[in-house]
C-alpha cells in the first residue's frame, strides 16, 4: 500500500518545464528531470499514452504517468531523474526508451487508416540510441539485465535456496549472456556516443554482478564457503551513470554487513545499516561516485521512515554526521522527506490561518504571559536559545526592527527555548534585547519545538491580531519590516 500511495503522490508532486538541450554527455544532477514531448496528429479516437519509470538507484516504487489524448496537439510528461534511465511506454505496443535528464524526448503519435480497416495506433521516435535498444530487445528479449523477469537467469530465482550445481549453471548462462551482450554492443558502438558505450558496458558488467550476488546469497553457508564471490572493480568512474552499478554496490554492502538486530524497522533499521556500512563505503568508493552514493543513501533514510519520530531521527542523524551538505544535496534529500511527510499525513509546518499554539511562560520578573494576552495586536514570535551564536548576533537587528516599529500595534515576543535563566538574563542585559522576554521551563521547550515545527533557531513566526498564523518560519528581523507594514496598513 505504501508503494502504491507513493506512486500516486509522485505523479503529481513533481512537475518541471520541458526544454530541449543540445546533444551532450550526461552528468549526474541530483535535482534534474527528463521531459517527454508528445506530438499528436490524426486523432480520430481516444489515444492512451502510458509511461512507467522504475528507479533502481535510488530505489523507488515504479511511478506511472499517463495521458488520454482526444484531440491533436502537443502534450508533456516529465520524470524526476538523476541520470539516464530506461522508461517504459505503452502506445499501442510496449517499448522502452532511454531518457536523459535535462533533455526532451519527442514522440509523434496518432492513428493510421488502411481503407475500411479500423484505425490503428502508431508512434514514431528516432535516434541511434532508440534504434540500438530496439534492436537489442529484438535479439535478446530484454533491454537490460534490470528486466529481472526476462533476463537470462530469471528461472533460477524461483527458489529461495539453490544448490551449488544450480549456481554454477546459472553463472555459466550469465557469463555467456555477458559475452553476447558485449559483442552486440561492439557491433553497434560506431553509431553510439561514447558515454552510452561506457554506460552499456557498465550495465552489462554490473548487472551480471548484481545477479551473481543475489544468486550467491541463496546458496547454503557451506556452499558459499566453497564458492568464490564475484570480483569486479568497485570504484569505477566509467560506471557512474549506471543504476545497475549502484544496485550491485548496495547488494554487496548488504551481503557484507548483516545486522545483528534484524527486528527493527523504518529509519532505525536504515540508520543502523548506514552506520554499519560506512567504513566499507569509505574503503571501496571515492570522489564523485562516493558523493552521489551517500547523497542517495541519505535520501533513502527519509524514504523508509514510518512516523514523525522516524523523520526526527533522520534529521538528527544527518545534522550530526553531515552538517556541511551543499544546497543541491539538501534540496534532493528534502524532496524525499517531503514525499514521506505527505504520505504519512504529517504536517511539516503550521498552515496560514491555523490557531497559533498557546504557551504559558514567565518573564524576568516571574510574571506569566499567554499568547491571548496580546489579542488585538499582531505578534512577531522570536524563538532563540542562549547557546545559539547566530541568535545572539541577530539581536542588534531585532532591536532595530523594534525601534522602527515604534508604537505600532505589534508585539515582539522573544522566547528563550533553553532553561538557563542565569545566562538568559545576562544576554538580555548585555544586548539590551527589546520586546517581551520569556523563558521556557519544564517541558515547554520540547512542546513549543513540536507545536511550531522548530528545527533550528532562530525561528520566527508572524501571528495576526486574532491569534491565527500568518506565516510560521517567516523572515528574520532584517527582512520582515515591509511585510509587517503592509499588514498594518490593511488593518
């Protein structure tokens, strides 16, 4: 059910403007997408265009997108994609096309008529890459070893455990298939770009290695001792565009690092695996390959989360172990967090118009305050902590905002989240912190962090005169003045 819901979410969650690119060597881009441009002519009946993308790495449920075309025109589909991938199409018949991130694939579709016969669906696409895969499917019955139902040794996966003899037989079949695939590639490579030749070599080599690992793990422990595990190059820059390369690496890591406690699930299980495998990843991989591999694995931690607590565990793990991720990686990882958050039905922020969560906190004189005390005024909530250097540095800017607002009907409330009254009072006096200063006692720190979705400080929230949220996680004091003035002018 989770996979199905992710599929449905995925069809609507990601859209991006399509644009054509000149032929180029693809590069991994964790926030890229591919575009499908469908040009429909001669539409005399409803024509269904169905597509399906199954991401092997990072592993995700298959995502299906479809268009029912009822009139001539141009239509677009897009898939979030980090590197070239085969996408399945159903337009009258089934076929696959290798799609490239940052590029647009054009397909002409329509109906053709032959006399009095019923109109039949046609599709047209072109290019040496398409012709290569079309010919490969015709010769071998599969596009790649990733077609696990049709690959040369699929029959050996019918059993959970296999004999040493069956393993040897499967390995012989697999080795023969590798030779045949390499010969076929060699016969066609003069018409293919160099990057695709490298990609196909990697797909064949590591696709076979991936299957070999899966077969090996089905042997009994005694049979494994008598059998050598597959030997291939682990850190291979020439294979960086191959999902089967990364799938093999994952399979190898799981084989080499079994969990002692295999009863845990969700993010705890994933984090345990990640931590257990980290030393092996460091010894096997380097450079851009390691960088991409780890980024995808971090996104996986969110993908397998089953609860809000799971998400918080992942937040904490990434913040502690990978504090210097660049913006592109953060965006890629947060995409999976957002997907999981939506699927689990967890709010990640306070929507506009929600009632602002209440608090009951005291000032330096011990006087208690509630948010309802400020009804009739706009409220700018400033959550901070005594240990937070950026918070302390921003106090001067906050004081400037306080002075600019003067006697306008808005209150600045500074809520210190940590219970350190001595340091709190010292900072207020030394920095001359303006506004209403309150401090959390007991469980209020944890409660307010949860209620206001505070993941880092300083954190700012703008509340209207009726105690309703205008913007949680809003701009800081250096950028909020004009927004506040516009609100006050509308009052």
